[in-house]
C-alpha cells in the first residue's frame, strides 16, 4: 500500500504569525467570523487535507493589545463547519484540567454524530496560573498531577463512549421496544479525580469515539501519547530532532503493546511561500517588520519564568535560566525555545522574530518547490507521518499551500488527489474502529469439520 502524507490545517484567526492581523489584507475581526472559518475549511478540503484543528484554552491569551484575542469555543465552531464540509476531519482542543468527563464526552459524541464520524479530540492538560485562577485555584496543578488527572479523565470518557453498545437501539415499532436496556452499561466509576455513575445520554457515535490527539512532548506527555494517542502534534526545529522524537515515540508505543503505525506523528510547519525565494524572504521580512517587540519580550519573560525587565532585546538569553525540572508549565516548549536560542546564538530580538511565526514550530521560507522538498525529506527520512500546516497569514497562506504546494505533493505520489468514498476520520488515518469494551471480540473462525465427520 502506498504511504501518503497526513495533512492537518491548524487554523488560527488571521494566521499564526503574531503580526498577521496588521497586514493590509487581514481582517482584524476574522477570529469571530464564521464565514472566515467556512472559507478556510473548504480550502483545506479542496486540498484533500485529512483534518483541520482548532487550538483553545480556558483563559484570555496574552495581551489584547498584541493580536486578535479571544476565540469562538471550538466544539461549537466545528459543529457549524461540519455542516459546511463533507470530508475533512474536525479536531477540537479541550482540556482535561478544567472540564468534566461526562459533559465533554457528550459534546464529542454529538460532534461525531453530526459530522458523520469526523471528530477528533486534542487532549491537553492546560498549563498556566492564569487558567487555574479562572477555576478557583491559586496556582496550576503540578505537571505530573495534570497528566494523572488526564489519564483518569480519558478512562472515564472511554467508559462513557462505550456505555451504549452499537446495536442498543432496537426501534421495533410493532413490539413497542425502542432500545435494549441490557446493552446500556453505566460506568459507575469512582476514582482519584472523578466519580461518574450513569451512562452517556448520547448513543455510540460512528467512530466509536473521536480520534485521540495529543500535543505534549515532555516525558509525561510522551508516556501519555504512547499509551493513548492516535495522532501527535509536535514542535521540532531540525530533521535530526524530529527523527529522534519520531523513533522514540514509535518505540514507546510498541512497548505499550500498541501498533506503532496506529500513532501518527505530525510536526508543525509554518510555510512562508513566494513564487521566488526572494519573494518568500520579502514576505517573511514584512511580517517581522510588523512585530511589536515589547509584546514579544513580555511574553518571552513569562514563558521563561523571568521577572519583567530581565531581557535585553539586543543581548542573548541570560545564562542562569531555570532548568526544565523547575518548570511546571509547558516543559517541552520551554526546552525547545532555549535550545533554539543557544544553538543559533540568537539575541532576544532575533528569537522573538523566530518565534513570531510559529511559537517554536519550524518556520520554512521558500518557493513551493522548496517547501515540497522539505515536506518530502522529513516524511521519507523517518521524521514525520505528515504535518500540521500552520499558515503564517490567513486566508492567503492556506491558499498558497493548497494552490501551489499540494499539486507538487500529488505529482510526487505523496498525497491523495481526491477523497474517494466517504470515510470517517479514523479510516482516513488508517486506524480501526475501536471495539466496545462490553462486547467480547469474536474468536477466529474454527476449521469446519469435513463432510466425512458430520
């Protein structure tokens, strides 16, 4: 079977570059405009992407002075996009730290039913004191505690999604029997973090449960992914680091008794595309020229756990930064940014420019052919199963990728030319539909006796 790239469109308001909203083409109100997202979803579907993805967090991100702030709730928005598209998968971020399993399981089951089996859940544990204080906590829970809660949260959600057998609905009008109570299985879960008694009030959905996605690259994150995730979004700056991450995660997945092919690794890439390399560099420079560095410094000081005023724009990062072991927030992103700055000997100003486009994800600037070459190299060299495409400006960046890079990937046999028969998101990712834990798997067929013994 030909191995094809998995492409996911990561959609973020006017684009991933923090200065994208300042360009003449950009609509500063696009982040709350349904028509904007419908257009983007249909463009990604025209490019035969596997899925699109919305990030989220239960707090106001950064300063409202920096870029369009606030976001429509992703499950609500994706439900609207489900009615405007036919094939593309719909992945929403939702936190295990600040949700309850019953309500969230119900919402995802509903989205999966409405979309005909296209839902995915990006499982996050939500770092940051700002979010914690929105839920009555004085500080964020410890990193290990957040992942322990996430593991139990997912266990409860799986019990809820399996609380209806697939054939629980009888719909026998003549007998007056709508459903079979014997095929309803209340979780009756009592654990460390959750107590959930009753069955879900939504039937089992087309996929059984949504595609499970994870985005953490810390040790806790990789352990969680190896046990549970079916797709992993990751930030990697070099093909060597990406290959090491890929091999490590596949190996961990095998040690958990899972098929390594059933977890897809999708690094993020921010493609800045021009018809010539000079044009692409000019696009990149235009975006960098619109960065307000005071915002970047403040954000970087918070991320690095430094006091305000600790960073000098035209100096490198201080030598005495806290070690990763002291960080309770986004550990892997902290390490990636510090390594990037040290490896390339960047000043704070230069580092802010590098992070402005993708917050630590790989930014690649070049022609469509150069972007396609980079994607192919990572894919064929064991660094990725596909990519999380993060256009720096929307909608133009997604248009450029679909119109100019996608045809090259198709010509090289790396990407489908059409969707073909209607598929669930799991089927498109080459994953089996999970069996219901309450229905024993049928044994392999026994050899039939010969007619002489009958």
